């Protein structure tokens, strides 16, 4: 059986190959590919030269140049796939609509062996590998459903605030608030921890325990010390806002996306 490993971590790829050999020494790993682009080129070259294609692909979701979805968008693939990923459990269960398997990192050798046995069982007679269905399920989960607005009751009035109009959320004296771009301050029933899981992380970042800020609200960033950054927001905050030391690396990565 020919197997292709698509994995951007060299150590993980080597570990997968060793597990495959332990399961069946006759398994032949055609290649270890770390990227979307490299995988697309690899398939195109093998197709042009009429070289044997893999019987099975072991594929990570996060590759060095993007998500594995990009491979499906550029190639018409009918090869069965065992996905390996660090996604959490609810996504794992959702993806098991496919007839192979979806394994959670770190990969357990017994779970991989079970997945390979399942593949071989389904392979004869010819299985119905509905990759179109799997791709549809994957695409539906690529963008989680984040809140588009907050409904807030204040006195006898109900405010409907679109999330895109919010500059930042903050907590003060065990209470949570949001501030709009126009400077409207409203109380929240949810805690900042709850709000953090409801808004799009591409738009909002939890810079500290007290502040969850929108990218567009950041007007200036100043180096306060070797390990601290101070933010200037619009509308301005009554408090000084610092990026927590343990969030600094993630914050810089978020800004660069």
C-alpha cells in the first residue's frame, strides 16, 4: 500500500511513518510534504508523468503555508484520507461523517492502527469515500459562528449593537462593559471570558484580563519596557492598557495576520 504523509512538522511526519511501518512493514511512504503548494505540485507532477498515486493520505489540517482546505480547492481528490489535527473534540465528531477517520494530536499508535484497519476493511469491496461531503463539512466549520450583534437592555430601552461597531470590551470592579466606536458605553451581562469565546478572534484580542480590544480600535502601540507594550485606543480608555507579558508573543502574531 502506498501512503502519502502531508505534515509540516518533520518530527510528527517521521513518527507517523514509523507507526505505519510498525503496523505493516510493507507500507511504502511515497513522500512527506509540508505545504499546500508542495502537495499540489507533487500531485500535478505525478499525474503528468503517470506515476502511481497513493492509496491513502495522512493529512494534517494546519500546514506551513496555510490550511489543508487549499489542496481540495486546487485538486480534484478522490483518495481516502486520515486527517490528523489539533482541533478540539466537537470538531472531531463532526468530521467523522467520512468513511476513514479523523485523529486528534498527539496521535496514538493504537488509534492510527484502528483507522488503518478500518480503511482496509472499507477498501474491499470498493468504499464510497464521499470527499465532497467531507469537504462541505470542513468548509462549514472553517468559520465558526461568531456573534454579529449584542442586545443590551438599559432601563426601558434595548440597544442593538453590531459587533463590528464595538471598539473594545473591558471589566471593572467585577462588571463588564462594551464601548462602541461612537463612545456609547453599555453594561454586559456576560463576563469577559464568555465574550471572548463569542467574538471573532481575527477581529478581537484579549490583551489582558481587563481588556478585549478590536484591531481597528488600536491607534498606537508604544514600547513601555522590554517585555511590555502600552496601547492607545480610540475611543480613549480611562485606564492605561498594557499587553500582558504572557500574551505578548500571541499579540504580535495576531497583529501580523
